[in-house]
């Protein structure tokens, strides 16, 4: 069986307890189902997006006049938009770090990470069933492209590997619990 680990995703930021991350995801999912709309786009807030650029600066405020808080160097990382202000989006990463990014740095393409709170490897399966064949074992923070989700399982492709399969939706950061994606 193939084991895939996260590469190049480490950031120097404080650890957040797994239970706190899970609780945030559940709270945000509840808000998204009936959620408010962004004042600039009219799209649901919060919502997930991905990083379009290979290098992106997260700023302290919504303008180039504000200092850089973080520099992200991995295209395709998932971010959660929590607010909108002009061309700026307040985003949160999988570690809970929040700041502002220009909308041009973000894409509506859906990606996810194997949950940072996951201690054991997660199976990527041939079919959306725990009884189906395991194709690979994924470590926490492995990046995935989302093809679709039915509320329980997501059809994914492992970024950088020619591997497609299904992962339980509750094991992903970048998709809300029970969210459907077509």
C-alpha cells in the first residue's frame, strides 16, 4: 500500500488543539448552510477557496499599506474566506491563522488537506465505502483536489500524484461537514 505524507506545508505558527479545529469546522458548517452573504460578491461567507498563486502574502489588514503577516509558497492550499472588504478577503488557514489577501490571489477551485487534527493515516479508497479497496494511506496535511462531495465522501485527486479515489469528508479541512460539491 502506498503511504503519502505532507511535503512543504509546515508553517511556524502555534499549534491548535484538534478538538478546537473540529469544533470550528462544525460551527462554520452550521453558519454556511443558512449563512450570510459577502457584501462584495453576494457569495456565502464563510466559504472555502484555494490559493491561486505560488507565492501569496497574508496581510494584517485589507490594503497593501498593511504589513505582511505570512507568506504562503504553495499554490492550491485551501483557505476559508470569513469576510469581504472591497477587493480584499479575510481568510483563515488550516492552522487557524487569520489575515487578509487580495482576491486575485484566490481561486474558487476547491482543494482540501487531510485534517491537521488526524493522528493516524487516512485511507483513500477505490469506492465511497469503508468496505472498498484502500488505494493509499494519506498523512495529515496532504493536499487534495476536490472533484465532488456527496455529504459523506469526497472524490479527490492527490496533488502531485496520479491518484484518484474517495476520502471520508469528515477527514478533510477545506470542505464543510455534510456539504455537497458537484
